[in-house]
C-alpha cells in the first residue's frame, strides 16, 4: 500500500513511456509475471506446468484466469501469492520481486498485501466463524476486540452475520466458502486472489460474493484475480486470461456496456 501511495507522476510517466501495455490502462500494473517456468517431478515423471507465462493484473480490475482442469491455474496463483517458488522468470507484486525475497520476508509481505481464498477453504475447526475471519487482523497485531468487530462487519456483508459464534463445520459448503472469502477481505489487502470462489455457491450467494469482489476491485488501489471455470460469472471480469497446458493463450478485455450479471443456469 505504501509503495502505491508514493507512486508519483514521474513514476507513472516512466511506466507509460517504457511499458507499452500501461498506456491504455486505467489501473497500475500491480502483478507482473514474466516468462515464468515451473515443472514438477524428475526424469520421466517430470511435467512442465508453467511454460513462459506472462500475465499482468491491474488495480481496479477483476482478472479471471480460466482454463481446463490441470492446465496450471492453481500453480500460477500459488506462484503469484508467493506460496510456491518458480524455477525461472520474474514475478513482481506491488513492485517487489518475489524471487529476491527470503521466506520470512515473503510471509510478512503476503500477510499484509494478499488475501487468498483457497480451493479447499482451510478454516480452523476449533475456532468460531468470527475468529477464523479475524486471523489476518490478529497476525497484523490488531487487538482481538477490534478484530472481532471488523470480522462481524464483513460477515454481515457476505450474509453470515448471524452465524459468527458457530464453528465452521456447522455451516454448509457454500457458507464455509463465504467465511473463507470474508477472511480474505477482512484486512483489506490490496491484492485478492481466489481459486474457484463460486464452485460451492448457489446463484443468490454467488451474486453477493461477485458484487463484493467488484466493490473490492473498484476501489482504486486493489486488484482481484479469480481462477474459475464457472461460466455463470464470466461477465464480472474486466479481463479474461485463457490458459491451456501451461500457457496463457489469449487475454481479452470486456467493456461492461451492460452491468455484469450472474447467469443462474450453467451453460455447456
Ligand atoms: N505439488 C505438485 N506436485 C506434482 N504435481 C503437481 C503439483 N501441483 C500440481 N501438479 C500438477 O501440475 C498440473 C497443473 O496443476 P494445477 O495447477 O493444480 O491445475 P489447475 O488448477 O489448472 O487444475 C497438474 O498436472 C497437476 O497434477
Ligand atoms: Mg486448481
């Protein structure tokens, strides 16, 4: 956040002159992935999962990353979130080159700047819903009473205000997913990354969640990256990056002449 606040007109001009993709963009590039490579396994079992991947995300936008199962989407998100190291290439997040950061620095950076919604929600079963949501605030040293207050506010916004005292396993899959979303947003991270955030959500709750993501993204200093193959939500994207077999094959912009709409039926 600090870096963005001090992003001066001169910096902007410099970027506009030297980074062609910035010229038409409203937002600043806050995630910049360049020529990233990643493989798993050895010898005959080796699989090449990310192949010279380039990808940018900007403030003020929802970027959706779509593609068939196994094409490398979660791997790419993990690399951007700094939970997995890549073999070569560069990833800059808010101007910080992740490959140059130590493990400890990366952990602190992530806690402050990134809200991550995992495909499996990773809620802690022994804590209440509100306590789970408050974790990112506690990590930052916010008092527990303040953390509880902010957790309950965000739980209200995802329609779970009444359930704050319960344990996560008392909630349905879709409700647990909304708790995970609330936890990723509670500390207002400038980058929100979500892996299949609507997979367990019905249309009504999907709409609540996507509207929330849009509000989050529209605030000028935030970027949202969503991995999805849920075609009900594609209209919420400002840009869609299509991935196949470890490569980004196409990036398209959407103009939003009409407000986005959650499509209530799956189309195939
Ligand atoms: N930790 C890992 N070890 C070995 N192989 C992995 C690992 N993580 C992912 N893979 C493999 O990498 C490929 C891409 O996986 P993933 O990024 O999860 O795809 P997606 O999220 O698009 O479904 C798959 O073939 C998967 O089996
Ligand atoms: Mg995945």
